[in-house]
C-alpha cells in the first residue's frame, strides 16, 4: 500500500450495558499518522445498525473522497452490534480490516444465543476468518476484505508502533473513551 494513504480508524465509545440504549461509533481519518478529521455516529447497544453507521461515516462529505481503507477495532460494537464486513465492502468498495489484540473465540456466539439474537450468527459466518500476525509488540488478529494478505500485513506491521494494533486504532480507542458517559 502506498505511503500517504488515508485510513479511517473506527472504535466504539464505552457504555453501560444495563442503562445505555446507544453509544457512539468514532471514526478518525488519518493520512499516515496525521489526524485529519473526526466523525461520530450513534449506534444502538446490542443493536443492528453498526454496518449502516459505518457506511454513513465513509460517505460523509468530510471524508468520502479521501478514505482508502477502514480499520476497525474488531467486528463487535456497542455490545452485540455486529459489523457485516462483506455488506460494508459490497456497498462501498472500500477495503476493510478488523483488528483485535485478543484471539477471537466463540464467546460471541454464546452471547448472541443468550440474548436471543441468533440470527446475527449469519454475519459471523459471512465475515472472513481472523488470522494471527506477529508484530513488534506481540500477536494481533485480523480479518480483511478488499486488500491482499501481504498488503494488510504490511500495513499492520508498519503502523503497530506502540502496541499490537495499528497506531490509528489505538488513538481512535483513546478518543472514543473520552465520550464515555455522554448520552448520544
């Protein structure tokens, strides 16, 4: 992937599962490591709107002509609000890479069943499987669409500066935490 590419890094704000009905999805547009724009969308806790919120985000006038790849902190937002990576990519044509510092487990399937949201298991099946990647700071796990494996791994290694996840996602997480307790 060429230098200077614009990356939208996305994470959700913390929320109280028992009290909050919604939370924020935060998107930060970076050119390399330079922050150029910040966006937010509201998503429902345990809802089904994170994919559409991400589509709205990349189509926002501030960033729509700029975003070349989306990095997400995993594929679950606001509890059980699952990102449908395949639908996102088909609708936008923008490559998407989900990254996590912990090895994915089947825990999400159990949570979906307990919440009587089994229908969301289809999203899990459509999303590409996670792969492990060694970085300077340990192993991260990623799932991707729209870019080749070597391109994704090069991108992740280049930007994993202070942690296992790319710096853009680390900063998106920090910014999203600032919104904790603010009602959408």
